[in-house]
């Protein structure tokens, strides 16, 4: 086991990865020192990750072999680097460095556009939720109004029923009073007739 730094080579990382993504992935393993991105001879971005020794680097290599980033269609390939610590064996032209820097700026712009698009979608969803709340409140008001109208209709019908019932009762009372009045008048008339008949008989008896 060596005490020198050991560097891992990381391939298949895709073209949208940034250095911080690499740091975030590998720093969870003991012995992590640093991580950086470079452009290989084919113009593809690759990563180099330093660990304190080969044992700790091997542990990280075995644990992260095949890990998939969102920026890559395939899992990453992790190997012990032949370039040595900090990948100093890889020297690329200024044009390739500028190309990689341009790629990073493009990725940053793409991420910014994605974030802005996501914020726009969030605002649209918020507006749609507010409109749906307004529609629901409108439906609640309509239901309350309909319920109030139904209650008023029932109250009016009950009042009319009570009034009609009172009218029927009054009519019955009038008819009963009229019938009692007719009976009383008939009784009085019969009484007067009986009194007149008695008086006529008494007069006849006196004359006879």
C-alpha cells in the first residue's frame, strides 16, 4: 500500500456534467482530495479524482462503478488513472481548453434556461390553481344562492299553506255560525208560533 495520492479516471460522464457534480459524487468516500474535469484526446470531457491512497481510491472506484448521471446515457467508467495525481500527463491545446470552457458556458446557459422554464411552469401552475380556486368559490356562491332561493321558496309555500289553512278555518267558522244562527232563528220562530197558538186557544176558551 502506498501513501502517495492515487488518481481515478472517470469516463462516460456525458457533456453536461460540471466539476461540482463530480466533487459531490466522490467526496462521500473517505480519502477524497480533489476532483476536476478535462478534455480527452477525442474532445470528450473526462474526470480525474484524487484520493489519499490507492486503497481508498479502489473503494470509491468499486462503489461508484456504473453510476449514472443525468447528463450521460450510460453509467460512468471508473479506473485507476495512469496519468498520476492530478492528471498531469494530460496536456491539451488552448483551442480544446476553450472548447471545453465554451461547453461549460453552454451547459450553464442550458441549466439557466431549464430553471427559467421550470419557474415559468411553476407560475403557470400557480395561476391555474388560483383560477381553479376562483371557479370553486364561484360554484360555492352559486350553490349558496340556489340553497337560499330554495329556502325562500319553501318558506313562502309554508306561509301560503298557513294562510290558506287559516282561510279555510275562518270559512268553516262562518258556516258554523250561520248554521247556529239559522237554528236559533228557527227555534225562535217556532217558539213564537207555539205562543201564538196557545194565545188563540186561550182566547177561544174565554169566548166560549
